């Protein structure tokens, strides 16, 4: 979208944030298998803590984060994006450790409503946020919920 706006002179027609509860929606979840969580709780904790720390680092210095991301894009694809394109794109992204549960529930409900998912999804217990919230409490950050 940002590339079309900048390079093609396009206009943003619809900001997806307007379609979600409180304008927030999840694009990526950190998922850990229950068996792994039981067998390797210390390692799971380190992974979750690293995710929180990386998110804090990104949010503390978005300029460096955009530069780093663009370098990684170039490394992986052979081509970087123009800096103003990547900056605009990332200005629309909220980096958070919060799973934004309400958006997962809404997405599942919508998928069922249009027939993409045949059976009404039962998402009860899909989140176990205990380790995340322990880490957030230790860092004096606000706990997150699963609703």
C-alpha cells in the first residue's frame, strides 16, 4: 500500500484499523506448543522475554528498526525498498507483545460467518498468558488479557 501511495500517487482508500475493535488487530502470534511449554518452561520463558525485549527495542527506535528491516529485506530478496516506503509502511504497524485477543475472536467469527470455517470456532483456552504476564510484571509493564 505504501509503495502504491508513494510511487504511484495513490490514496489510502480504507485503513484496516477502522474494521477492528479499538482499531487494533493481530498480524502475528507467538505460538508455543503445550507439550513444549510443559517440557521446556525455562526456554519458553526466554523466548517470550526475548520477544518483549525485541518489541521494546523496535518501539524505542523505529528509525533504526526500519533501517535494519530494510537491510534484512535486501539480504533475503536481493533488493531493499525505498526508505520512505518502508517508513510509511511501518508507521501503520503497532509492534506489541499483546496478542490482541479480541481481533483473533473477531477474525474467527467472521471466517465462520462467511463459510470459510464450517463449524463455529471454540477458542476457549487458546491463550495461556501466564508466562508473558509474569515477564511483563517483572518489567513493570501492564499485563495483557485474553479477551
